[in-house]
C-alpha cells in the first residue's frame, strides 16, 4: 500500500511540474500541485527551498547553440554537493539515527564541502553535481551520505530528483549532469548489495526519470540534445543484478573498478566500442609529509588541478575532461579541512587563500580554451571563481 501511495504521489508531482499555475484548477491539478509541494518540501534539506530567479547565471547555457558538443564546453560543478547543510545542528538532529549505525561520526567540518543548497548552486551556474548515495540506517530508502555522515533523514534520492525536474521545467535552456556514486562505510553493516542496486535502478528507470534523463547510452551528445534534461554520470556498478539491468540504464558508465583512487591522471574508457575515453583528475588526498602545512598542501592540489586543466586545453579536443579542484580532510599538523584547502585558513600561513583563489587568475589567462568539467568545494568563494570559468 505504501509503494502504491508513493507512486500516485510521484505521478501527481510529475503532472504538476509541467502544469502552469492559474486561477482556476481542476481537482486533479490542485492535488498535483499539493503533491509537488510535498515532495519539494521533503527534498529541501538537500535541494533547498525552491524559488524562481532571473539571475543570468541561471540560464547561462542559453547563449550556446544547440550544436555545441558537451565535451567542448566549460562546465562548473560541485564536489560532495549534498554536504552543504551538514552543520553541528544537523549532526545533532540526526544523532538519534546515526547512534544506531555502529560507526563513529566525526565533526561536521571533516565532511562538509559546500555551504549553498542545490537550488542556489543551479541558479549560480553549477551544472554538475557529485552525489553520494546509500541506504538509510533502516536499509529501506536511498539517501545521501558523505562517509559516515548522514546528510538528511527525510530527503531521499528520488525526492531530490524531483527538485531537479522542477528546475529544468523552469529553465529549459539548461542541461544538468548528475554523478551518482555508491558511498561505502556509511554504517557498520552497509553493503552495495542487490537491494541497493535494484532500488537505484528503479529510481533511474521510472516513468519520471525516463522523461527527464537523457536516454542516450555511452556517449555525450550536443547541448541541444541535453537541454531541459539530466545526463547520468554513473559511478556505480549493478554487479549484483543480471547484466540486463545495467544495459537499460542511460548515460555514461564510469565503473569504480576503472576509476583509480586518488589519481591526478585517470584515463577511463567508458565506451569500448567507440573507444571513448574520459580524462579525469581526482587527486584528493595529498601525499605530503605530516607538518607540511596548509600553504604547501594547497599548492600541491593547485598544481595537480592546473596541470590537468592545461592538458584539457591542449590535448584530445573531442574527449571528456573532468577535473576535481576539491580535497578531502587531511590529518596534517594542524589538520586541513576541505574548507581550508579551498579557501585558506584566514591567517598569514595561507596569504594567497586556498585553491579557489589561486584558480581565478589561472582561469582568466585561459580565455578561449576548453578546460571541461571542473568540480569545486565552496564554489561561491571567491565570487569571481565560477564567472571566470564561464567566461572562457
């Protein structure tokens, strides 16, 4: 009964996404709008409170012709996007749930990589989202995690997708790319088992998803083909299910077995038939000695990122380039959080700020170049960072 009721609610929500508001409603449309409000409210701890905006960055793709290939574009993204609301208050509010998990949850600053909700990210120009999912502690619903840190008890993966669907209805010129990755070590007995994989499969092959996800498999096409839709960047396998399940999923498949860990130069072939390769920089854990300090670690991360951006600008012009300017928590002495790596620590020890600040002049010197997808932590600081990428 629960699943049939949820299905009705989601069906009504889909109808409401495309339904214009008017002074006169049929009872069905009125209920559909109420259903939409309910789903968006449930999604708000991750997606944020939905609001319209006329900011030019909310429709920056409008200036590019439909024929533009996505692999030729410069597209800003956010790393560990769902962590924006993971504060002391959020951690405390979820403690009654996470205490049941059998794992240690560390202070929020270790996990937090953003401080703007998805709706703000979209309206400020972000088009690529790094999303980490696993079952909730009851092993029944897919929700968002970063390591052991549960991001919300109520905002499910499917709820948040409806936020993207609604936003794309309101911004049909835009294309969104969602990277989904199974997050391990969330609870003591968590596993990427058949139940998890089937749940994700069902979400991504629902009638709602088929309407809003680009259904092409194994290659990125043009902006025109992707406008008003989501392109799936699949960083998970369905190895616990029959092969026929994987064959039905759209998008690009970046198998975790091929994505080498903590590597500044990954070459991942995601379509063997057409020999399509993605070039990826995902060097998040620095190898510097303990006591190196924030300034040196920031410089190392900046060097790895800019080396890859220069490669994107000069090599393989028809291939996908995907660079992470982000970092994880570094147990240095003193330690560096993702925020310190991105923004500096606000002292004389990081006089030039963090990776984000260093990237602004670099990007301004890359005018006319293709650098591809670039993933940021705390993307809105400085406020010239994303505009510098979009103005290339």
